[in-house]
């Protein structure tokens, strides 16, 4: 995001800085950026820790070993990083929209107070409104490709998970042999494999639901505040 769409990101940050300066100088208020930043870091950290922890448990309980496969070794870092890479655009998008909504609330409160005592002209409010809409347009230009791609990525991963679970070569759909049925260790290993596979599928389902819910709710809330 910060490399491919560097110019769009710079434009967005420049517009947000200018708008924030206008609101701070006019109304002596600012969005709770510290709280938003802390929430951003917490969500990104959870997006890394959750799959990493699940991968460690899977490694231990399925008796995998290091150096048996380079994919096994790399997966401890690759899987969490892919999850973070998928989550960061969504959280950043939500953060920017929250800032826009906070400006809209400040503007609405100031407009309502104009009934009792006039402070600013309608031209001043109109200029601030245009700044907000410019920021909202810049948010759409920057994030829409990444949000759609990340949503598609979640759905593709979910589809691949279902495919590998149901393909004929998968050991999960093969009937147990008499030896496997009598072996407690093999049955337990297969049960653990099924549990972890379902856990990974659940993560992808939750990620896809989170994308759909966040995109819809954030867009609706921001449009309601702005218009």
C-alpha cells in the first residue's frame, strides 16, 4: 500500500493534516488520535499473535519437526505476516473514516450552536465541508483497490481451504483402515489434524465476515455523518 500507492497515500495524509489543522485552530479540538493509534497497534498485534499461536500449537500437537520441510519452518513467520498484510489496510481504512466522522460531529455541533450565538459564516462551514469531502474522496481512491483485493484474498483462501478439505486425495475424506481404526495414536493424530484444519478455516471465515461487516458499516456510518 505504502509503495504501490505512495502518491495517493501522501495526498491523503496531506489533506488530513490540513483539515485537522483547520479544525484544531477553529474549534480547539482534535480526534482521539492516541486512542486510535493504540487500537490500531492492538488489532495488528492480535492479527499476528493469533495465527502464530495457532501455528505453534499445530506444530507441537501434530508432532511436526524443524528442518523436515522448509515450508514448515517458514510458515511460522509467513502465516502471521500474511494475516497482518491482509488486516492492515482494513484497520487503516477504519481509522481514517473514524477521523472523518469525528470532524463531522464537531462541525454538526458547531452548526447547532450557531442558533444561539453566531461565530462563523456559512462560507466557513462550506469550506470545511468541502475539505471533509475531499478527504473522503482521497480515502476511497487509496483504499478501494486494496480493500477489494484483500476481501477477494480472504475468499480465495477460504475457497482453497474448502477445496483441500474435500478433494479426493485429502486424508480427511479417506475412510479409516482397520489398522488406523485400532490405533489410538493414529486416531488422535487425525482428530488433531481435523481440529486445526477447522480452526484455520474458521479464521478465514471470520476474516471474510469482518471485511464485509467493516466495509458496509464504516461506509454507511461515514456517509450518514457527512451527508
